[in-house]
């Protein structure tokens, strides 16, 4: 009976191996084992190449043997570990030959290389484009716009932007961008994006991205067909928030997380009026507000706040249930939709609860909230944790 060996494995298993090893190992080691492996590597057509951790000599060799038509995903970076890699890539390969590319990430790219890249890349198969630009301004969006306008039809790509500069205006752009994620943005730029990205359906403002706290008056003539809006921000007032959202009456999904929120955020009646008058199409409203107060709140005070979320609008019409947690020690009031958008969800056993914290919910079905938990933080009582090195455990639930 012959001994099994790697070169006798079925083709499907070898493809699975290729899926799980790095670029250098595939092309400079695995490919050179035997003629069969060489042929398999050259014919495999689902490559997802990540060049963020590769030496220049190895990168040169890979670029000379890779078949561009076999690549469906690629990440190129000019970060400290691989400086100058994007320019080198452009000099070594013909970008136009990457005809099946579905996902492209360009990290720390400058506008010169971005210009060279988008002028040559084929965008007909592109689904996702991520640009982390060192020189982000209106020219970056203009470059992308010019690239997508070269084709008659395009699958609407996702453009994720992270910029180092403080200001930009995306003027005169009619990009075919359907989803946009931004990590730095002014109020003025926010309205500018809504005006010019006319195909935009999903807008994500990440990680406290609104860099100026002075509110800009919304343009009176601005309307948007945006369907989904996600905001994560610190130090925001409800008036700022509502002035941003008032231009997006087509919203069906709105998610907002605000830490150090203004105290008016907890007023359910104000949200109810705003949604009824400005967001008539809204189907899902997910929120998480952290509000630090100067005074202590009693159980009656908290019930008074929660009464604004117990109206027929919240409970019967929308069926949006709300929970408030209050820490007397920290003077922290947390108001959030149920299930919570905060992750991980923190579970505290009854034996650990004390008079310094209060929790009230409008949701009569506590099990419904638990069914949506994907990440759980559990704090065990001391008696149950004595045999462990830590009392807090994080559990990921798939």
C-alpha cells in the first residue's frame, strides 16, 4: 500500500490549502514543489492577495509570476512596513490585465499613484474599493469618479475613505458610489457628499469622525435618497444630529451611537416628533446614548424619562423597545434600543447588582433581547470565580 503524500491529494484539497497560505508561500514555495503544483498555482483563479507584509525581493518575484486574470481581491499598501510598494507594483504589472478584480484596497496611497491606478484599472467587475489616502481631498473622489465613468455599466462599488487632511469638498461629482464609509468628515462635507453622490444609499460615519463641533446650517435645497445612515460620535447635541438627518427623509435604517451625549438625547417625545415629521419611511431605529449628569436620579425620575418611550408610537406602531441603565456612582445614564447596539453586551448576575445601579426597560420580552446577542461579557460572582484568574469573560456567539 503506497504512502499518501501531498502531491497525491485531490485538487479540491490543494485549492483549500492555497486559500489559507500567504502570497509568498504560494508563489515562491508551494509553486516550486513539482510540475503539478506549478500548474495548479498558475490555473487557480480565485486569488485574494494581501501584500501588506512582504519584502521587496519577494514582491518582485511574485509580480513576475502572477497571472492578473486569476486575481479577484488585492490589498496594496504604502505603510511603513512596505513603503513605495504601490508605485513599484504599477511599474511591474499592467493594471489593465486585472480583469476579474472584485475587491481592491489601496492603503496610504498618494494622489499621484491613485491617478495612475484608476486611469488604468478595469472597473466592470469591481464590487468593493477601499481607499486610505495620504492626501485625501476633492481630487481623490474626482479620480475615482473619472474611473467609473469610463464604463457603460458598473456594479455599484463600496468606497471606504480615510483621509489625513482636515478639509475637503467633493464638488461636481456624480459618482456611482452606492455605499460610503468615512472616518473624518466636517458637517459641511457631510452635506456636500449627500448633494453630489446622487446614487448613495448607505452612509457610515465612523469613530467620532465629525471633526468640527460648530454646526453648519443645512442647505435648504438639499434632498437625498439615502436609505441607511450610521453615525458614531462624541459630544453631539440632538439638534446637530437632527439637522444632519433632516435632509434624508428616505431613510429606512438609522443607527446612532453617541457618547458624552447632550441630555436632550434621552427625550423620547422629541425623537417621536422628529421621526413622524422628517423620517416617515424609517423602519429600523437603533441607538445608544451615554449621558453624564450632574445630579442623582431617583427611580421616579427614570420612570418619567421612560414614559416618553411608552407611547403607542414606540410600543405599538413601531415596536421599538428601549432600555435605560443608570449608575448612581458614575452619574451615567445610558439609553439604548433593545436589542442593544453596544457590543459586547454586559451581563451582571442578580447577586452582583446593588442599589447603586438601576435598569428599566419597555420590552416585556427579555428573551427577545437575548436572542440578538452576538458578543457577551459576563461578570461572575466572587464565589464562582475563585478558581479562575479573572472574573470577566468575553464570549463570542456565532
